[in-house]
């Protein structure tokens, strides 16, 4: 692993603090990102045990945004139509934003965070509250193999991907399809979205890296959708190499070409990215400094996991941002890790609330701007750091 980016000492991104924890010393780790030139894989170098991140207190719910609910709904129809699975399995089913669109008798969910698994269990979905392992795959698909496995924003969170693919090979029927969705490394680098790196995002994948990972498991990517989700993601359609029913599409070749042309195989690309990130930090800090000097009131919008990286890396805290608005029940009343900024229950922005709003959920800019038309037309401004620090 060749190191290229040091995002400093960081707390665990989704470990929101209760009021009585504010004085306690937070557990921190050094967030360093590296590149493996052999397999083109980009990953963080110091990892945190999964049990510390994904447990019964997990606060992130996929259903919180209209964009995601809508996208999962459309996708479920598309996947059912294209692959006609008799049985579908979702790894990391969260609060059911995707699986909730599938017929209960044809779906299985796996979700290690008990608080989230409970949500889909209550709705009647067979959800196993466990980590995805070979042992679990054997247990739940012993009799019935699965025709379609879907997993969004999960693979990038699991250090031992070998266990994941061995387990998938146990569960997937001979002609079964695996659909994986994760942030795209190309988009992350292009957009300077360095906040895609935090404790949970162990990997940010490229097509070329994923191809290498899949190879030893007899799996291959046969199609890709480039999607806007989370600032730019890839949806990879994967099959067994022995499955000749689907041909590898031009889209796969084009993605590979694009990535190679951009330089994702070269260490220099990542060094340049790192230099740009440092400049971005300086610029964001300058924006805050100027606004604070002018006594402007700044609040935050969307207490994302990504915000944790930006705020801590750029040394922005509760003396710069008064509070964050967020819609997630599990986060409201708590404080962002490290920066200790309070999270308040969302209400429509009014000009009396703030002069400037830091866009923690920059990936939902369009949805948020549509919702906050009144604030914008009254002269309210947003601050965003992606793709470069600026006032909008
Ligand atoms: P959002 C999480 O990252 C964690 P985060 C995880 N590691 C991951 O990979 C991605 O999700 C998928 C709020 N919000 O999706 C809701 C509003 O308040 O960018 C959320 O708290 N009002 C699993 O946290 C947050 O913003 C709104 O109008 O970086 C969005 O979080 C909207 C649209 C969102 O993921």
C-alpha cells in the first residue's frame, strides 16, 4: 500500500454523541488513504473493528431522502423485470428502503444492525440480523439458492471481501446475478469528494479494482450503470464466468477505458488528488474565517457520516457552525463526533435561522435546494466543499 492522503485524527463517523458524553475523550484513529499499485485498490489503512461501527445503535437510515426512496423503488421494478428472480437476497438491507419494494415471500434481508433489522422484521420481511458470512450463507440458503443478490453501499464497508464473495458463491444459483452498488472512485477523485473516506468506507472501488477482486471467485462484471447516487456511484452487474447467458456489455469496456485514461492505475493521480485536497481544506477554512469575522450565522444541513471527515479535517467545530438540521430520528438531539455540533430536528429553513448553511449532505443538493426555495429566494446561501469550496 502506498499512502497518498492523510486526513488526520478522526473519530468514528456515525458515533454521534449524547450530551453526557461531550466531556469524555473520544476514540480516534488516524485516517490515512493508500493505493495498491498491484490491484489498483484504494483503501484506508487503519481500520476499526466492524462491531464498533455496525451494531444495534447504528443511526443511518437509507429511507431518509426522497431521492433514495424513489431510486430504490424504480430499481426494484427494473431488476425484477430484467432478471425475474424467484428469490432475492439483500445484503445490508438497512431500514428496507430497497427490499420494502419486493414481495415479502420472495425476499430475504441480512442486516447486522439490530435496530434496523427490526424495522423490516416488523414489516414481515425475513431479515437475518447478522454479518454476511460463509456460515450465514450456508444457514439461510441451504435449501433454496438465490437468483438475485443486491447490495448497496455495503461491500465498501467490509474489510474481508474474500469472505463476502465466498459466501455469495454459496448462496447464488448457477445463473444467479449479483448487483453491487458503491461510490465510484473516479467520481470521488474527479469531484474531490475526499469525505467519501471515513472509518466505514474501507474501500472506494473502481471498475478496474473490482474486476481484479472478482477474478479468483470465478465472477465477472458484465454490465455497469453509472448513477448519480451519493455524488456518483457505480452499479455493477456481476455473474459467474460460466454463465454465458449474459454478454459483457460495451459499458463495461467504456468504464475501464475511462478509468485508465484518467490515470486510476497511476500513483501520481492520487498524489495530485491529495495536493488538491489540501488546497480545498485551506479554501474552506478561509470561507468560514471570513464569514465568522463578518458575524454571519452559519448552520449545517444533513449530519452525514461524510461531514465527520470534512469538519474534523478542516478543524470546523461548534464555534463555527451553530447546529445541524437532520431528519433522522436516531441523530436528533445528539452531537456530531469530534466537532461536537448539536443536531436539531429538521424544519424548513427560514432566513431568520441562518445566513449561511453548510451542506453536509451535498450529494442531495438538488433535493435540498428544491425543498428550501423560500430560504434561497429570501437571500439565504449555502456553503459546499464539493467539487470545490464555495458559496452558492
Ligand atoms: P447520506 C451513510 O453516509 C453511511 P452519509 C454509510 N456508510 C454510507 O455508505 C452511506 O450512508 C450510503 C439527512 N438529510 O445519505 C439524512 C436531511 O436531514 O449522504 C442523513 O442523515 N434532509 C452507510 O451519512 C443525511 O442527511 C434531507 O433533505 O454520508 C444524508 O446522509 C436529506 C436529503 C438528507 O449518507
